C-alpha cells in the first residue's frame, strides 16, 4: 500500500461478486458516441471544404 492506504497493484475487489454491466446501456452509450462523432466529422469536413 502507498501512503494514502491504497493498494499499489489491483483494486482488491472480487470481480466474481460484481454485477455485470447492462448490455443494453452499453450499446446505447456506444451508439450515442458513434452518432455524435460522425456528426462532428461531417461538420468538420464541410467546414474544411469551404
């Protein structure tokens, strides 16, 4: 442990007891990221072409 009392390696959490991430929410976040990224790139390319 370091001076703050935190472990140096790993979190010390038993991952077998942690609930799984909801797949539906993960897919929704990824879709939102992709949509916003594509919109940004489309606007950026339009500005660059001017």
